[in-house]
C-alpha cells in the first residue's frame, strides 16, 4: 500500500503503532489515541498524532483507508466498566465509520476478536457458529453486525480481523500494556529478571501466538484487497503455556520454573485453547504468516541477551 491517506485509531497502542509506523514509510498516516494504554512515544516522527477519543466529533476521517483498532481490548478491561466498554467498542466504532463515510472513505479494516470461537483445539474457521460469553465478546460481535450494515446499506468495504494472541515483547511497543500484554512478553520479562512467571491453572492451555509483523502485513493486505467480511489472522498452530516457558528458558539460558495459581477468570468464560484457520484470508489475499513460534520467541528475548 502506498500513496494513501490513512487513519489508524488506537494508533499509539501496541498493534496500532506498529501498523502506523509501517504504513508511514509509503503513506500519509494519522494516528489518534485517547491515551488509555497507548503512548505517543510508540510512534515514529512521520506519523501525525492526535490525542483524541473515537467518541468525539470532527475526527480526522478525510482519508482513503481507516484502520479501526481503538478498543478496550480484553475481557478484564471491559469488565472494569462494561458501559464504557460498550461505548468505546461499539459506539466509537459506529461514530468513526460514519464520519469516515461522510468524508468519502469507503474502506475500513477493523479489529474484532477470535475469543468468540470459545475453546477449541482444532482450527476455527470463520463459518462456524459463535456466541458472546462476555461483554467484550458482545461488543466485538456488535462491531461485526454494524460492519454488515455499512457494507450492505452504503456499499463500503468492511473487513473485520479476528486476531489470535498477538505478541511482540517489551522490546517493541508492548511494554506499556503491562498486565494486559501477551503472556509471551510477560513471561520473558519475568524470567529475564529472575522472577517466577505466574500461570493460571496447570499451563496446558494453548494459544495461536501470532507475531506482530504478521498481523501488520495482514491488516495491510485486507485494505489493499478492499475486503468485506470477517477474517482470521493467526498462524494455524498453537502452543501451551508450559511450552512458552520452556522456549524462553532455552533462549535465555535460564532455568526458571513457573508458579501455578488458581485461575481468577470463571471457567465458563475463560478461553482455554485457540487456533486459527486462515484458509479464507490466504485464499483471498495470498497472505501467509511468516514468523514461526520459535523465531518469534527469539525476537522477544533478543533485548535481554
């Protein structure tokens, strides 16, 4: 993608800043963020930044493409204030897309979530039935339904990307997320500093860990191909938390054992296992994940070596 005017909401956050910095090399990029977790320091100088909320009027939506990543982006964040979660995740989405539509933009790529698949050790295709077990999941499903409305009623390109466990490590833009960072980033930082990583349950839960550069290339591909619908962004592989600790120890040359604690998240809403089926997205765009789990863990640990 090049020569485009681009808006990235949530643009100072983890995924948003990586995307904005990448696109700014060949495009005119504006990032907005309300500062809830995002920090301007994540952004390169060639990204125009505004501290704004997606709930505001007069957003800088006179662009060719909107990447809408702004959200309270986890179960825990949403449950702290479910009403705020619904406002930011749903009303903020509709508000941003409507302003973009009025300014002539017809292409929106937005973040939804893979947690709506529930716990699955088999690859989850976009065609399977999904349900909302949490307010966070409900807000992301609402986005998908509003996207259908904008696509059908206004003929807009509306691509919803269901992310699978995105990580980069504290050497990138993930450190500011703190307790909300991916467990690979948290575990690596703990182990590198001689602290015991804390695992909920027995460590057998699995995730489709997807490195940030693959997410960024996938988002760009969705915009370039002007897609409409929902698509998985993952690797099609999964690893359990105990294996994560093993790989980090191997990479750092350490031998730190985790601490196992009771899971504070209720069993009926905790997603124990995830794995993406990316066939649909790969077929329509040619995109494929390039960073293996082993390579990704190496990147995370590089700053400590």
